[in-house]
C-alpha cells in the first residue's frame, strides 16, 4: 500500500460549539469547513495543520457511531485517516493480508472523499480510515 500522507485525525467531541473555540482561540487554528454527513449521523468541523487535517466529530444521534463511541469511551481521538490512491485496490490488498474490513467497498465521507474503515481488532486497536480524493 502506498500512503501519501495522513489525511486527518478524527476526534470525537460532545459539542462542536464548545470544541471549536478551543481549536481557534487557544491553538490558533481556523475552522474552514463544517458539514453534516447524515448517513454517518455526524456533524464535522475541519482545521488544517500543515497538510494534515483535524476533524472534530459531533454525533447527531446517540445511536450513531460517534454517539456510541463517546458513551463508551468519552471524548477523544476516534480514528486516524490515511490518504491513498486506488482505494478499492488497497481494500482488496489489505483484506488478502487478513485485515478485517468494516467497509468492503468505499462510501462517501465528509469533503466528498471516498472512505473505508479497517477494523481496530486488525489494526492494533486503532480505528483506521483509508481516504481517496477522486476530485483532485
């Protein structure tokens, strides 16, 4: 697999309204995009740090993946996302190596990226996301 860079780090928060000021006023970052991804039951806010993004994730439904994560573990780092090319081929390759997939085929994520998750039981406890920007 050829990873080009860390696309983003996903951080689960209870409230974007409360978290965004910390990133802007304390860390000096600028929130450049807020969007809702309805099928994932989440609202996201993005910040750039060099080439890498920080993605804050607020659940829009307590039964959604972020709502369940916060209920079980509290706020904090949720996942790390790597930018790849030919995401479909990369998923096949990692599955052939015995990695358990959450997504066998990519789906649309925030910012129009094609995304797919690898199960943390196969990635040493880290929820891992592969992302491809087919719009570039």
